[in-house]
C-alpha cells in the first residue's frame, strides 16, 4: 500500500529515536523501584504513550506491519499494567476522551494483528474499569462472543457513524465507512494529536490513522475497494495476515 504521510521518513526516524529514548528512560525508572515515586501507574502511562507514538511513527514511516506486532504486544502489556495498577486514579470513558482514545487504539490494533483470546480477555477486564461503551463492547464481541453489548456510546457525536455500520446492510457498509473516513479528521478535534503536523519540531505528530476504521472493516469483512486509498485509512493493517 502506498502511504503518504504529511512528513517524510527522516522526520519519523528522528521521532522514533526520540521516543525510544523516552521508553528506555521509563524502563530504567521502573527497574529502579525508587521510593520517591508515588504514582507508578503514571510511569507506566508515560511509557505506554511513548510506545504508542512509536507504533504510529513506524507505520507512518512505512515499516512492515509484521514488524509492528511486537511493538503492539509490548504496548498492550504496558497499557493493561498502567490501568490496573493499584495507584491508578482513573477517569471513565465518558469523562476523558484521552482514556477512550487510548482504549479504542489498543483494541483496534489487537484486533488487526489477531491477538490471542487471553490478551483480549485481559483487555476486556481492563476496559470494564473505565466504564461501558457500546462501540468498544461491540468490537470486543467479535473476539469474545459472550461480551454483553451496552446500548450507549461514550462519545456519540464522534463515533455514532462508525457504530451504525454494524447494523447497516452489507451493501451499504462500504459507503457508510467511506462517509466515516471522509469526516474522520474534522470530527477528531478533541484529540490531543489534532493539528500536530504543524509542529514537527516537537515530535508530537506520528501520523493520522483511523485504526478503528480498519478494525471494523476487518471484523465485518467489508469490501474496502471504495475507500482503500482514502487518507487516514491504514489498508495494509486491515489486510494483515489475511
């Protein structure tokens, strides 16, 4: 698949190095077990943030999807640890878009690489600590069929079009996903990464990718010919290992 990031490979190489250094620092911090740290969950949270940035940085650079699987597995383990940590002071999905976006990203990436059921069970238990959401539960149910589907979206204005695709006819699903992707960037104004391509000096931009669109396309087996070349759609992740 031809990826067309807003910035070039040299930028992403620089940022991968930047976040690798942050990952190393946080891992050293965790190994130190220093008594002056009161919120170990935040150390894990910052580690996860750096790991997630580098998943996106590597994808935007053009790294083969197969090489991303280990990065996704490591970030998932960190995410589960940080949310479940005894010192964690959690906000619910409906109270924190950041918490929600982290969850939808981790879930989508694991669905896309075909994570083992044990991992999906751990993620489900972790999400339960953060509240209920119809979209997350619906996506989880494709890996965990016994999952109870709640009837409310934590962020309906942003995700109602995506959620509606689950009940659309097979014939209408491609057009519905195309419409979701067409509006995706402008509906994500609440996201902390929105507009970050304008500040390449800070290494906060890691590519704009709708991983949830890819995950839903995959689990519903939507024919993506109509939208496979659209911006923000990570088509080669959708088709990884199929």
